[in-house]
C-alpha cells in the first residue's frame, strides 16, 4: 500500500502521548454508555437503540439542574463547588435511571413475546421519538451548553514526560531580563508620548528594542521546548476519569456481591431457567435498565460539564450512542468488563484517527470497527460464540 | 395466446397510467409535481426493501445507502459523459437507471455477502453501518462534490419514469411470488435450517434478495438525481432509511400491496402537514398524552376482553372518544405551561409522526396494515359476490 | 449395495463428545432404526449426515461419495432428505407450498424467467404443484392443501414434514421421531405409510424413535446409541434381548 509511507510521514509523534491520554478520557465516557447496552443485551438479548437518547436526556437534566442553581447564560453566579457537581451527577443518574425503566416497562415489555425484530423496530421508534419529539419541547436551537462556571476545578495538570533542555532554558531565562528592561524603558517613554501610533524617533526605537527582545525570548523558549513533552489535561477531566472508575467499581460490587447482581447474571445466562428458579425477571430487568441508564446519565453529565462548551441538542446522543454500542460489541456484547475495554479502545481509535489526520472519518471508524468485528469475531474480544441447537 | 394478449394489455395499461399521471402532474405546480415523483420513488424504495425484509425475512435498515449509490452514480456519469454522448433525455435517463441499478446492485452484493452470516439485530446494525460508511465516504470525496454535493445536469423531470419504475418493481416482486421461484425466499424467512435441508442455498437466496432490492433502489436514485438536479449527503441520512423501514412495517412486511399503500400514505401525510403552520405545542403534548392513554386502553381490550366482535368494536369506539376528550382537557391544562405556549410548523412534525406510527404499530398491530395479505382480483370478485377462481374450479 | 456408511464418525462440542466413533452401514432399501436414551446423540448423528454439523473426525460416505462437512443444501441435492425432531415447517406457508419448496430443488428454469413471468416458468410451477399434490395424497393431506401449515394438528404436521422431505425425491429418507405425539391409530397409519414408501417408492429409510413397539414392528435392523457410543446393532429380536440395551434404556416392555 503506497499510502502507508505518506501516512507515516504525516504523523506528529510528539503529540502522540497527549492524544493517547485524550483517547482514554473519551473512552471512559464511551465505556459508561457501553455498559448500559451490554447489560441490557445480556439479560434481554435486545439492542436498546434508545440508549443514546437516555444519554441525551442526561445531558439536558444536568443542564436544567445547573440552571436551577443559577448558572444560566444571563446569570451572574460565580462560585461553584464539588457539592453542586455531585448533586448534578446524582440528579442526572436518577432521572436517566427512571427514564430507562419507563421505556422498558411501556415499550419493550409488551414486545417480549414478539420476534426480536419487533423489539428492535420499537427501540428505533422510541429513539426517533425522543430525538424529534424532544426537539419540539427542549431548547435546542441554538443548542445550549452548560456554563463553564459550573466546574470549580479550573487549571490543568501537567505531566512532563520529557523536560525541556535545561541549558537552552537557562539561555532563554537570561534573555528574559533584557525583555523586562526594554519593556520598562518603552513604557516609560510612552508616558511622555502624545500619540502611541505616531511615535517620536526615540519612541519608535525603544518600541523596536522591546519587541525584538520579546521575540528573541520567545524563540529561545520555543527552541528549548521543541523536544520537550508535556501532557496536559484539565483537572475537570481527571475528576471525570476518577468518577468513572469509582462508578465502575461500584457496579462490579453490585453485580458480583449482591443478590440483585447475582439475579441479573443468572437471567443473562438463561432467562427461562432464572424465572423458573423464582427470580422475578421483571424486577431484574427493571434493575438492569435502571443501572445501565444511570451510568449513561453519569457519562452525559460529566461529558456536558467538563468538556466545556459541549453543545446539547436532542441529537446529541446519537453518535456517542452508536459508538458506545460498537464498543460493547467490540468487547463482547453481554460482557461487562468487555464493555469497559471496548469503550477505551473505541476512544483510542477515534483519537488516533484524528491524530493521523483523518478527522473527517472519525465517525466512520466506529462503523468500520463494528463491521470488522461482526464479520471476524462476532463474539467480540472477551465474548463467546454459542452454537444454535437443531 | 390469450396469455400474451393479457400481458400486452396490462403492460400497455401500465404505461398509459404512467403517462396519464404525467399529464395530470404537468398541469400542477412544481411542488405538486415533486410530490408525484417522490411518491413514486418511495413506492419503489418500500417495495424493494420489502423484498429483502418482508419476503426474505432479513433485516436491512440501511436501504438509503443503495438509493445514494444510484443517485451519485447518475450524478457522476452525467457530469462526465452526458455532454459527449448527447442522447435524448429519456434515453439518457433510462441508461442512467440501468447503470445505477448495476452499481447499486454491486453495493448490495458488497453489503450482503459478508453480512449474511449474521442474524436479526446484528444484521440490522451492520446494514445501518454500511449505509453510514458509504455516506461519510461520499461526503469526503471531492470528485463527488464533498459535503456540499454534486450538481446534476441535465435536469430531467419525468413523472412517468418514477411511476414506471415503481410498477416494474411491483411487477417483478409479484411475478417472483406467483411462481415457485418465490418460495425459497419465503422459506428462508420462515426457517433457514429447514430450507437448507430441502436443498435451498440459503446464502445465495439472501444475496439475490439483497442485490435485487438494491438494484431497484439504485435505479430510483438515478431518477432522483436528475429530478432534483442535485445530490448531496444530507439527502441520504439514516432518517431516510428509517422512513422506508417505517413504510414497510406499516404496510405489513411481506405484503407488496401494503408497502405501496403505506409508502403513499406515509409520504403524503407529512407533506399535507406542512400546510398547517401555527400548531400549538400544547396541542402536540396533549396528543402524546391522549395517544398513550388510547394505546394502553386498546392493548388492555385486546388482551383481556373476550366478548363478541361487536362489543369489542364498541369498546374501541369508546376508547377513541375517550382519547379525544383527554386531548381536549390536556390541551387546555397544558396550555397554561409557559414553554408550551408557542406554535410550531407542521413540517417539524414529520419524523415525530413516523416515530409515533412505528411505536404504536408495534404495540397494537405488529403485522402492519395488511400482514401477509396481498391484493388480488379474487378478493375483488369475492366482494362483488362473484365466485372466486377457487370456487369456480372446485 | 451400500448406500450410507458411517465410519468412526465423531463430533466434539468443546469437551463433550456427542457422537463417539459411531460406525454403521445402510444398504439400499433398508428400513433402519436408530434408538437410544435421551441425549444419546441420535439427532446429532442425523445432523452429521445431513451436513448441519461437520464431523470432528471419521468418514461419512453416501452413494460412494464422502459427504462429511458438505453443506446441508448440497447434501439434499445429493439425495438425502430429513424431518426434524421439533417440527420445522414453514409456518406461514400453506401445506401445498411447504411441499413445493421440497420439490423446488429439481427446478430447471432460471430466476430471470420467473421475474419476467415467462410461460415456461408458469408451466414448471404448475407441474411442481401437481407433483406436490400427488405426495399430499400419499400422506392423506390433499384435502387441506391450502390450509396454513401452522394451523394443522400435530399429527398432520408430522405427515406434512414427511411429504415435504419426499418432494426432494431423495434416495435416503431420515425421519427424526416421526411418531412423537401421535395416538395409536395414527402410529399404525404412519407404520403402514413408511412401509409403503419403502416398498412402492423405493426409498431407503433411517429413523429415530422412542416408541419401542413402533420401532420393533417397523425396522428391519437397529443400531443402539448410548452417550454417543454404539452399544448394540442387529435385528429387532437381538436388540430386544440384549442386556446392554436393556440396561441403558429400561424402556417400555416390548
């Protein structure tokens, strides 16, 4: 393939570590959504097409919650606190959980006796209904976003992988003194100038000196930093990652250690046997939908709050929903650790595609991955392949 | 000989019908002409998708992809070759329809072959995925006009072409089902393992269905390209695929007649709704409430009521009346909510109507309007009290 | 003359050996029974013969050709037809249509002619329907030819499956528990029907059954499977008194 050398030549390897980190952060969101898909499929063997819309509603819930605290467009509220964020998280998770349960109860449960195609069509219908119906009732043009002020964690965390050349840095620092000096002189001169655009010869000379010094300093710094590698990520996103990990730990505990979790696992292995064993499958299913949707709500709230300026409209959930679904399939649909693995991989894949310069195709990569997985190993990375009994 | 006589007559009749439509359309505004053409195209799209979904039982939900391949093929060829070949418009359009059918058929082969080991839900997602891949790739090719689109010259706006294609599509599908050759397709839908045990090459049957269905969609795309004189990616989004799926589901998967009726109905309704501007949001919200209540009530009656058909009908009537009452009351109540005081345009309701149709249909009558039934002259005869063919030859 | 030969046929599903080195031979015209307790691997044997599964090891030879691993539809074309343990009819198709599907593998006209509804296709369709009606007469279902197959009674559905299998004009007919769910009178009729099929139509028949009386009165030779292995083979009298079989089965008194 002759395209490969060109491809390699265009890559900026210095930006790779940053992009890898970005990929993992993005993947965390996908993982949260993917968990919902995989849990529902595990128990009901249904692809919950409307899950992306639950994600969307989670974002809107977070938005409205932030508004109720005064963080509106016009508002003047200045301080936020971790408490407000936690509250927004809980509200989003709860609302999404309830919405998920309602959708299951009224749209999917009646379909359980029908062939699975009917459930899929219903799911598509609900998805479209939430998107287009929502558009009528929810603010979407122009698409609102959650105010930056909601996030109390300003500032970035910087991890230097490879520090700047110290010798060059030292040289640059020496130049800095000159910058300060010349600028002071220029400022002093400015005070006695009438018109800063029509300077006297002395003024012009001092301005030139100041600008030269500034430029030299900048060049020196750049040169020093040229080979340095620093990974930057906003504090908010670190919080996001930590929260995601905490949620997953809670989920694992729920699924592995509690009775409810065990019931869920039983139902996903053999639905009929589980109900014969006295497990109330309706409750298990509702529980599954609640948890899966709540996780999506968490992902939505974090996505909308920490990735500043995320625009929210009723179609906001469609692409993340599809990509998260692919993540679930990639990891092995029905398999919970698989969903997490798949999510991270999808996040990485997407950022890698952007990094390689094919940003226009970043959405297509999801579908390509999906098709490749389904054709090569439908069970996914961590899943199994079952044989139909004749 | 009588056979060929009847055949010739029906072909001539079909052609005459198409030109009649053309004549009627010419007298109307260009807006109405467009409606005529698009209605015909959607009939072709619905019937061709029905061949894949309803008759062969596959679940393809990315049909717009083949529509797009056909449209872009025609657009591309027109921009490169039309000037050189200098054919009369009808001949050019026909040539484009054939070319587009071939490229779309190849796309159908490409999508169908590898995907066919997949079942149900998975196949659906893959077909959707292929559709999106085709759309995104087309969006990024400068030669195809990129995100902006491709102008198609010449502009050929023949209403008869769209309907002739629709009639051809209907005829081909019907012919298939009237002969023994249609049975393997139905068998594959019913039970793949049993079909295989009876000697049916299941994969080949599915591929043939995919290719045939996509060929017709491609030909329809060629007509679209020349009618609008323009093709662009937003014309072929997932929504278009979902629209076609809704038509097939509403009509009853497996019923050609159903697909035709549903295509016309679902196409016409939203266009009619454009006429209504200033629909109060509170009315829409109230409609949701009323419809939800009605659906629950109807489902309850369907499952729990065991009286006579007449009593049941009375109950349904009661539900409809009750729903209307609920609507009025809800509308009045909701009218007080500030965010619901605005009015919206009817055009915004199109996809909402489709999605509500899908959900209500699945909840109340998943087999669609006609289920597996078809229109037949026998049925007409029975309505008129004349003996059917069966009774006559018994 | 040997028609079907299994030679150490084996299939493993993960750690489970469902069919373990089974060997038996059918001659043309045989009426052969395959019996054994539940889970013995009888249907799995059928699936191996008809191409639903591919054998892990061993050979399956039909009419001189090795067929292990051949896809199911090709095997049908070679001349093996079957019915299913859990009836697999084409539910929304009519009785007649079900049988025509079976006959379709002998069609000669191309698809394109069908799409154009040419006279040769119409004729072929009519002749396939006529042949199907003849088969329906043999199984006594000709009166219900246009009834939706899902609406038939259980016993009628079983007979329909047999007619459908016969429509493929096979050399070997595999029947998987054809008498299941039938009352004694229906079983008598089925018994006579299978004998008639072998004697008049010339088919070789291999059947799986649990009803001992039915098997013993119908089959001329029997093979007994238990947990995937062959434990006995021979004529009904020998099988009846074989201690291994009695031990494995503890079935009804015969």
